[in-house]
């Protein structure tokens, strides 16, 4: 097994990877920006090195600085976590050139799946269902309108190199098309350096379902579990659960086998996720996430498999320890992404110092976090505070456990989206499992969030007052001690 691994990331995911390394006896190397030099993940690692100023472009996206640390410390492999360089084929290729193991798929696979157009065409050849749409990038607005009319409105204009919901626009009529095409191409070029876009039929009432896969370097590929990721804001996931409320053994087998077919078609190795849209009994290939997912923890909770540990084993050259028939799904798990953002202000980021922090605990609760009391949420990075996951034998019991965990979770000093999660857990439509990617808009969730915020205001104000009183008391005691020491020193003189 590796003796030393560098984690090219920050926050909770860096700690998550380091925990798996520690259990395997692997030394860890952290790289951090100046803003993160006192962060928990930098302290948790066996070694930590500054690689640049706070902006990501000068630190966590600085390939050569990260590679230099890896070489100077003797790290044999780099785990990219998610975000930053995790799906960058150039970085994966640079690792390969330097003789450093990139813990993820080969660089050419990342590049292949980075283009949604190429990925779609590969899936068609592999016999995996895809949403009706164009095979190539569209450029001529007049021709594009004709294609959209043939497909039938509403349609989606999507950036070929897009991800995370960036570079997507729904178009309902030909009157809107030219403007939408121009703005999407401009957005794609600015965000990804690739302005190519394609057209796809807009799937109505879609559910976002993904399949976790593992593939070793010997041709063995399996699927672990499905995850429902339909609760989204601006195409960004907020709540995930495993398994999906609509899943049956038959549907899971069909989608799982399709995901394995995808992986084998592209020569995938390591952990990855195949994402699908599901609507009215049909499912369609969406994309491949060529990395560890934020929501991997809920799959771990229902399968008992440590996905990060398997990533490390596979990257070391080991075969999978289990076959498809060994995978058993036990119970139900839900994840709420706890972010420092204001749900009543269009989820605007809420950076600042955490003055009080108490995470949830108890049976069936898992909190992956990199923060603590006194920690400052930086405006330079993603505002995630933690991933709150729960497990229980049934979905109803998991929802009840999540409600209890959210009740226990206290963060003072910054606004969080905890009220949003409470509102969703109480929603009758959510509790029935009738989910779509338009769940928030269709169910007036934000009105319910306002009510939760009002109900929580007294609790939050009381705790904030207690913390303020405590701060004053500590300051008074400290001042008294300093005065006593000063007086004692004068007396001795």
C-alpha cells in the first residue's frame, strides 16, 4: 500500500480522505492556502505546506506547486477530493508524467467524459438510453431553431463542457431561442473555456438519480447503490438520499447494469458516478462524474463499504474485494448539505466567524466537517460547513432521525441553510417521496423556510446571548488574572 499520499483539497473532504489513509497506515500531506494555514485539515495531516495566497487560482488550482510538494515530500499518490482539480484531465496527465499516482480514472477518461457531446455519442454506441438531442455542437442559430422544433419544445441548451448546472438554459419557444443560445454559449466560454453547446429535449418532471460504481484495473466493475439527488437549487444538490424512494430491485438492476456498461465502454477505473434522469418510467444517461461525490457517505452508510478506502486500494493496483452479488443495501440514509448561506436572501453566501458550534450526534448520525468554534468561513471558497448524514432502517425513520439531528445542530455567527432542511423534512410531498428537480419551486418551500426561521429565532437569540455573556465573563476573569500577576511581579521586585 502507499506509504504517503498528498490530498490536493481542503476542508471536510480533505479530512475524510485523511481518515481513510490513517486507517490504512498511510501518512498524509496537506497543501493549503494562506487563508487555510490554521484550518483543521492542515492540523490533522501528518505534514502541511503552504502553496499560495487565498484565491484558488493561486493555490488549490496551482498544479505545479502541488506537484512540487508531492515530489519534495515523497508522496507516491495524490487524491484530488472533489472540486478544484478533481476532474481536470491536464492535472491527471501531469501526475502520470511525473510518476505520481492520480487517485481517480485515467486522464483520457476524464477528458472524454468532460465533453458532454462526446459522452452522449459514446453512450448511444454502447446502447445506453440518452435524452433525444443533437449529436454535434450547434452554432448556426437558424439551423439550431429548426433542430429545436424537430425535437419539440421545451428544450435544453447545454454547455458541452458544463457541470454543476452551469451553462444550462430551458427554452420554451422559438421566440426565446436565439437569445438563449447566444447567452449560453457566452456563459460556457467564460466558465469552461469552451463555448460549444448542444440541444436536448427537456425531460418533464425529472428525478435526478445516480449510480455509484467501483472499477478496478482488471476489468471488474460493480455498482453499489442508487442515490436520489432531486432536491436542488439552481441545479445544485442540497439533499440526497439512498436508496431512491422510487427504486425497486428490478429498476436498480437495470440502471446499475447500464452504469456498469457506461464504465466498461469508456475504460473507467476507480470510483465514479453515472448520473441519470428518470421520468415516467424511463431513464436517460446524463453524465459521468469522474471523481468522488460529495454525497458518497450515504452510499457508505447503506452498503457498509468505505468508498475512499476502495479508491486507495484500486489506485495501488488491488482487485475489488467483492462481487456484485455481495452488495446488499441495508436501511435508508439521507444527507443534508449544511452551508453557510442565507436561505431567505436567495441562498447568498454568509462568510464570517463561527462563534458557537455544536454538531448533531447520537445513533445513526454522521457529520463530515472541517469547522469548529472560532473557525472563519472564508469568502474565497465553497460555503459548505458540513455534510450531515443519518441512517435508519426505513425512510420514515431516517426522516425522523434527520429532523432530530437538525434540531440539535447549532451554528452561531453565520447564517446557515439549516432552516431550509427543516422545512423540507416536514413537507408532506417530500415525506411521500414524490420528488422532482423542481421540488423547491413546486412546493413553496421558501414560505415554509420563513416560518422555520421565525420559530428558531428565539432559540438562536438565547444561545447568542449566552455566548456573549460567556465571552464577557471570560474577558473579565482574564483581566483580573492579568492584574493579579502584574501586582505579584511588582511586589517581588
